[in-house]
């Protein structure tokens, strides 16, 4: 086991690394805030087929996957999470980054029909996979029944957790863990809502499951 | 996250070859990607094993059970054979992590998962597990969630797995395949106590792959269950937990399998509790007397003293729940 401290990798704007390589997450948050959106949008989280790869710094791979029904072939830095691929590369910013560590559920999407945390999923592993995000749930102008139920039940306030809640709810209903409010609560526990909309979220899932 | 190269193994031999050359296996990725992002882990090569044929659950002769290393936590929990033969395993799994994580995470990865000690996860602090010889920040730090059993002066981190506690109670074996062939290890020999080498966590050799976890047959009828006590009701690691399996015939406990989680550096087999139960008749007094032995040898730290009593009560309650099941 190596004892080295993380190298500062490649410095920001051209960054070939996630910015957590600094001394602490707190430093990162401060830096991120100082530079505003530039750090994120500028690719500190994501490096595509660009400079770092050409320089031979960061190994990258080509991967073909289907996102919301559209086949995509992309070259990704191997470190890219599915969440960053969606948000930074494909412009699908519906899936949210809360903790980036599997601990909040804001990034939940379906991969091959199963709900997973996209922040802990390396994009490079998804050859041939089918990904569904919040942007892909509606059929044209017709919302998915669970999306509609969230609106009907007023199951959100700030809305940050909502895309993850809805994708997780779709998974929960498919898995059949909706027999009681208690069961829904337990099987939806992987999605934290800081606004505390749990009662209404449970109700939205329950109603949608009941209609099936 | 440090850069790494990536290869996908198409069969077991290819995986082991890559592992022998220093490649790091990735299964569900729910521990590894997280720790790589924190730069606690920085493998140079990831070997994706998710497509290897290690996804079967099979009943062995006489009623044991073999769970393939790449069976996901959710598949294992829902599997009809697991539910029929060892429902305690399903219970421990369903009380772990979240539905999303269980869809990704595998049985092999679960028993290999690393501690959630906050100092281990924070590369700016001292941690002998992460950086041998640097010291242990938890010893005199905020150690409320840390271990009271199996600790050393170099490390007090807990093993966080729930299902591993059930596996330890049931005396499961870890099936390994490596450059030098196949072997099996008892669960108790597989996960290592920290001693003076907390960086060595498993008795696994370079390139070795877990192929399955095998639970031996136990006499029937068998009553069993897993109890988990935590700071919130779901999606949280255990403060204490108890896995209990009892074979009661003719009003006498003939076989007792008990282990505790959340309290020790490895899943903690409670042999003294088992011995106190075997040959006795179930009673409220017996549960209390047996559970009183659960924290034998405990070495609490400044902030986790409460675990000593909590552990005894957790074990007592779970003995009662399982012992008095219909
Ligand atoms: C927010 C959160 C909450 C959690 N809560 C719980 C909980 O309450 N209870 C609980 O038990 N767990 C919990 N976990 C941990 C989770 O269960 C583990 O991360 C998971 O089981 C690891 O499995 P994986 O397949 O994803 O492993 P990976 O991350 O792929 O691998 C983990 C390690 O195992 C090695 N490895 C994987 N498979 C093999 C194999 N077949 N042979 C040899 N080596 C292998 C890898 O090289 C790596 O070192 C939680 C995790 C998170 C992120
Ligand atoms: S962002 Fe993925 S779980 Fe929080
Ligand atoms: S609606 Fe604000 S976090 Fe859930």
C-alpha cells in the first residue's frame, strides 16, 4: 500500500483529474466556489478525448452505450463517472451530484433497467449498456406516471433530489417493494431529501404503484 | 482520482493473469471507485471482472449454499435458495447500504470492502491502515463508531460489512482461485485482525480471486436472524449488530451460531456466547446470561464506551427474537 499523498495532478482549467486531489474536500469546495461554474463546466471533473489523453497523461477508452434510446459512442478518460459523462459531456444535467460517494441517491439512474448510483459507476465499464435518466422517462409530451404523481402530490421543494427520487421510485415499483408505506420508505431509503418531502414522495410512489 | 488503465477480463484465467501482474479487480465498484476518488486507493490498472461466470447460487449436498462472488447483493438477498436455506443472509443484505448500491455491489466485493473509518478515508490524517507507520488518528480522535474488540495499538477501525457477520456466524468459507490454483479459507482466517499490520486486511494473495462464499450445511430446523442497531433506521452502517442461528430440538439448544458486527475489527464470532447456549433450554434468563459474555475482552475508547452495553443488549435481544420464533 503506497503512502504517497495525492499528487496535485494536473492544475485546474486543463485539469486531468477530479479536484479532490487537493488536501481536503473543504479546499475543493472553496476552490470550486471561487472559480464558479468554470471548474465544473471547464472539465475539472471530466476530460474527454482531449489534451490530457493526447499528452499520454490519462488513459482513456472508447465506449458505446445507449442513453435514453440514443446510441452514443464516446471517448472518456477512464476516471469519468457515468454521472459526469451525462452531465458534463452529454449535457444531461437532470441527474444531480449530491455527495459523489454513494451516500445520497441524487445521481440515481437506470442501467439496464436497474437503479444504480451513477456517481460510483465508471463510464468506461458501460459498453453496450442502456441508460435511462430523468430526461428519458417521458413519452413525448406525456410524463411518466411517477413524474406526474410527484407533481400531483407536490413531492418536492427545492427539487434537487427529485430526479434521483423518481428514477429510484421507478426501480422500486419495478422491483415490487411497494406493498406498504413502510416498505416504500425502506426501499427508497437510498435517496435523501434535505427538504424533508418524504411523506409526499412515499405517497407518489404508492399511488403510481397502485395504478399499475 | 489518479489515472489508471482499464481492462475487461473475459474469463477467469485472464483475470488472474492480470491480477498477478498487479491489476486491481473491480466488481460493483461501490467501495473501490469511492476510495479512488478520495485518493485512498490509486491502482494503476483496473481489471473489470463483472463479466466472469461467477454469478450462480447453488445448493450444495446436504443443504449448504454456495454464492458466486459476482452475485449482486440484491440478487443474493432475493434468491429463492438463499431465502429458503439461510434467510439470515437475505436479512443482513437487505439491511445493508441502499437498493441502488445493492444492485451494483457484489458478494465478493462486500467481504473485501474496506473500513469506513473517517481517518482512513481522509488522506490528510494519520492512518496505519492507509499509510503504515504514520500512526492512528482514531485512537485519540473522535472514535465513537470505532471498534472495542479485536483492536490493536495501531488500528481500531471496524469491518463495516453486515453480511460478513452472518457469514462469520455460520462459519462460511471463502473460495479462492489464484495463480497457484484453488484453495478455501475459513471466514475467520480470511479477514485479518489489524495487529501491527493493519494494512493487511485479508489473507488473500496477489492475483487471487474470490470465486464464491460457501456456507456449510447446518442441522435443521434452524431458526436465524440478523439485528442491526444504527444511528438512523436505514441506509447506515451498524453501531452494533448480531447474527444468530439456533438449532433447537426436544426443547434443548443443540447448535448455536452467533457473531457480532459494528464492534470489532473483523466480524466477531461470539464463541463464549455460543458455548453458554449449547445444551441449555431456552429461557429469558439464558438469553441474558449468554449475552453477558458478548463483550468479553472489550477495550473501549474515549467515545465508544457505550458499545459495550449496547452490544450485550443487541445480542440478548436477538437471542430472544430468534430463540422464541415460531
Ligand atoms: C453509502 C454506502 C453505504 C453502505 N452501507 C453498507 C451497509 O450498511 N452494510 C454493508 O455491508 N455495506 C455497506 N456498504 C458497502 C457496500 O456493501 C460495499 O461497497 C460493496 O459490497 C462492495 O462490493 P463491490 O462489488 O461494489 O466491490 P468493489 O468496489 O468492486 O471492490 C471492493 C474491493 O474488493 C475487491 N474485489 C471485488 N471482488 C473481488 C473478487 N471476486 N475477488 C477478489 N477481490 C475482489 C476489489 O479489488 C476491491 O478492493 C455501503 C457503501 C456505501 C457507498
Ligand atoms: S451523488 Fe451519487 S449518491 Fe450522492
Ligand atoms: S426536494 Fe429539496 S432535497 Fe428533496
